[in-house]
């Protein structure tokens, strides 16, 4: 029994291999499926690549992509330390694989696997730099190299420190100089990157937890509700109605109605003192308290209409 015989009996090669690949939502099933897809021999790879280049054969492109999906899965595992979903990393890597297949030249004398690795890594790197929540840096080529190499270099330094039984998590001065020299960046950039990569990942606006309890993040105490545009407009509108609006509404009343409203509402203090009662106003005007109440109600309706027109 030989390994090629085993591969031949377990490999799956249907007419439409795309039907064998489940969606990335079921990651375990996806990885299991792509690992069962057959690899192309060098001759088959050359034939498919030439068919794609010369005749724009879509089926040939599909065979090239499908036979290298497992490569994307393998490369994606190297970037799990950044806290991003592996499914997303695989999806971005697949984009890089398709770009590689499109640009692959079979006359260069290299296998597609060697050519595609660059494109797959490039797409994953770009995705990480755009989406890793703790760091929005690495704009130059040297900074990108620092971003993707600092973690592995620190692990090497830590292994040496553990061997000497010195437990520490930060870089020493000599290690900082070594990283800066090796990666061609400034010491300050190494220190800044290490600080950001060592810090905790805090969501600015966290979603509610599974039990429905509200989660609070920095957005809750960074926001200034007092200066929210809508609230400021509403506040100005209330101030305007309380000053000019009330004055306009009072001017729409006759002298007696205005005096009753002022004594019953505007001259009353917070502790209830001040102003005049219905009976006091009734005695002053020589009418019943009920008549004063009727005048008050009519005046309030008239003021409400005037305020609505003012607003």
C-alpha cells in the first residue's frame, strides 16, 4: 500500500468541484472540504494555466484556485494571534489567491504555490492593517515589517529570557536597539508599536451581552450630550419660547386676562408663595371666582395658539 494509492481513493474529483466547498460560515466543514480536494500535478497545473492565459478558460481558473484553497487555510493560521476571525482571514486570502491565478505565467518555471503565497499574504496583511482594532499604523514598508515581525521577535527574546529564568514581558534597551536595527525603523517606533500591541483591546461601543445587560464602553463617557446638535437646537427653541414666545403670547391678551395669567402663573415662586388666588382676583374685579377661572382658561387657550404660531 502506498500513499499515492490512498490519495487516489480518498480524493474527490466531481465535475463541479465548487459544489463541494461549503460556505465559510461553517469553518470546520469548509476546512475539511478543501483538504479533500485533489492537488494538481505539475503537468495538470501547466495545462490549466496555459488554458487560462491563452483561451481565458474559466474552468481552468477554477481548477487552479480549488487545488490551492488548502494553502490559504494554512497561511491564515499564521495570523490568528491578531484576534480576527479565521473565516475573514481565509476569505481575504482567497482574494489574493484569485489575483495570483489571474497573473500567473506558466512560462516562468515556478509552481503556482510559490507564486501565490506572496499574493495571499499581501491580502491578509492589508486586511489586518485595516481592521485590527488596537493599531491603525504601519503606513510605510518598514513600519509594516515591524508590525508583522515584532510579535515573533518578542517571542524569541522571551524564550531566551525564560531559559535564564528572568520573567519579563517588555523589551530591554538592547533588544529595542536590536529590533530597530534589524527591521530598519526608529527606536521610538519600536517602543510605540510594543506599547500598542501590549495594551488591551477595548471596544469603543460594545454590543449588549447575551443576557441583555447593557455594556458600557468609552463612547458612553466620551459623548457630551449637552452639545449634541439636536439637543442644542431644542434647548435654544425652549429658551426662545420661554422668553420672546411668552412675551408675544401675553401681548395678545387684553389687560384683565393678562393680569390674571401673570398673578396665577408668572408671579408664583417655587415655594408656592406670591401671586393671587382665584378668590383674591374675584374680589378685586368684583366677579365670582368661577368667572376668574373661565377667563384664565380662555386666556391660556389664546396664549397656546399664539405660541404655536410663534414657533
